């Protein structure tokens, strides 16, 4: 039992999501990353085989069991990512004012002709549409169209290469958010028991419904993380946040699809909306990009991570930094260090939370009132530990969104709930002792916290629980003072 309370050693409140790849796929490396601060591992289905993905899931679960701490898994579906086909010589130099042609097929043999992996592209592009290549470094504008080709003028030049991404800002594509490959991967991942499924290129709340059905049909329990990458998603953000279980601000494609100058403002708006709606939010893409090849990030990257935390993000995500970078463990350690420094500032500037507008949070109104009162009481009594007994995790999430600085433990019998809480800011998920006696549970948790150095004689603990009455699972607050 004692090993699973190793999570008492966690210090940062902001959660860390790390992408698994060749640089960190073996058991020893995963264990090191968990010790460095990883809470959620991301598996990107755009790369690798099903066998590789399954082996990584198995290794993550084994690492979690070895250390005795819950660790969640997020499987990221690739979505309808449009890519260039094969180019003659594998690349094309695009000069400003030059004309290039998109033609049907997957491979071009004529210089200046481009193909893509999206067959209906020529039918759906219209005069005046913008086409962005190479992560937005090369921009084109449609100037002519025939039944079998679209002619574009190069507005911003540069080099494009085979299989690079194609972005179409403002173009209303008919392609669904879930491709056939995504459906297969979603069914497999749900059946494999992953905790979160990331849905790419969400444009409306309705895009989430097919994935929700697949999860249920596959017997899974995964929650849906809606990735915000399209201008349509930004326009429909309120309904998407309401329909999703969590949100990821995927700034890579988003920064190409909308004016890059608007990305910081959009990020702040989405984070604020998620916090008011009681939904976890992840900030992703290029957070510590230079740590692919450097042991230290740039000053701008460190500031970017800090600003995401100051904005109110629940989690920050590492992509290539851990998947293929040279210094995956150092990247996680650096993100953890930045989180600690930033949270210290937040603590110094902390203001007590205002009483919430009950009904905005998805938790039961009695639970909302109880959690708010318990957290306020813990602050007034200078309690060192706030313990939340939770079956589904919703109560712990309600506490998380209050952004309190009392060390908060989410206590649950459910392994599913424990792993979901890995995404909740400031909540340490701990396995509940096998007892229905609240006093015995409290005594056990207090003993483990004392053993970990979290509690000393004379200090106080606040516990949120329930009387078992049907009106609410959480309608009781217990205050305990150590002797």
C-alpha cells in the first residue's frame, strides 16, 4: 500500500503530458519520465504501427504499476490531415509570383505540379482560397481552376517537400473529423482501456458524437479531448467545450489556420472558458521546441510555458521534445521547474476564490457548494491537506478549478478515476484504502502523509465525503487536527 503514496512527493500542480516515441519508449525511460513529473503519456497514431502503440500502452501500464502511481494514457487520433504527395526530387522551390498546379493523384512527375492525399481537394477549392504549406512557411492563393487542376500563385515563397502538411484556412472542407483509419484506431484504443482519446480537426460539437458512440460500442471508458486546430472550432468553442470532456489547444495547425498574431489571444480565451465550464484544458505544440537538440530551452520557450500556466492551463504538453528529441527527460524536468517557479508567483499573488455561480460546473450543486466551502475552510484553518473522496472524479475536478493552494488529494477506489485525475490541476490521485469507515480512511491517509513528510503534529486536514444519503455523494466536511 505504501508505494502508491509515493505521489505525495509531487510538488508541481500543473500536469505534464509527454508524447511517447522512439526516444522514450522502453520501460526504464518511461519510469524515469514519470519520476521527472509526467502525469499523462500521449501516443500519436499518426506515426507508428498498431503493434508499436499497443507495446507502448503495455509499457506505460507496467511503469505505472512498478512505481505505484497512477499514470494516464491519451491516444491522439490523426484526423483528416492533408499532406502533399511525392514530389520530383522530393522537394520543390516555390518563388513569389510563380504558379504551381494541384492535380489529381498521389505522385507528380512534372516540376511545379503538386498532388495531395485528399482526393476531393480540386473539387472543393475555389478562386481566392488560401493554401498553406510547410507549416505555413509557404502560402499560395488559388487564381484559376479547371475540372482536373487548380492553379495557385505563390504569395510567400520557400521550399516544400514530399508528404508535408497542407492547411486550408477558411476553406469549408466536407471531410469528416473521423477518418476510417481513425475509427479503427479509436475502437482499438477504447477496447485497450486508454483514458483519453484526442479528436483532431474538430469543427463543431457534432463532430464528437461519432467518437462517443465508438467508445461505448467498444466497451471503453475513454474521455474525449477535443483538439482546437481550426477556425470553425474557435467560432464554435462554447458548444465544443460543453460537449467535450477536455480541450487541447493544438497551436501548431491552429497557428497556420488562423492569423498567428491571434493565437495568444485565442489561447487565453479558450483557457478562461474551460475553467469557467469546469473542463480540463491542455496547451500543446512547440512549448520547448529547441530541446529537441538542446539541453536548455530558449528564454521565449520558458516564458511560453509560464504564460500558459499563468493563463490557467491544467496541463502543458511535450510533443517531439520527448518523442524523438535528444533530451526527453531533461525536457520534462525543465517543464516541471518552470511550473514550480510560475506557481510560486501564483501563490504569492493568490486571491481567495469568489463563490461560484452554481450551475456552470458539471458537478451536482450540493457537491459544488460543499467543495467550495471545504476548500475555503481549509484555507482559513491553514490546513496542510485537503482530501476528496470521489467515485467519478467530478468532485476533485470541481476543487481543481477553484485553483486553491492547499495540497489536494483525490482519493478513489476506481483505477479509471485515479487516471482521469492525472489531468486535473493541483490534484494528487491516490488509491483509497479498502474500508468504508470514513474515520479509518482518514487515519490511513493521515498516516501515509506523515510518513511522506506532508503532515506534522498540530497540523490540520480537511476531508470531503458523503453520508450515503441519495441526495448527494458529497455532503459532509470533516476537519481533523493531528496530535
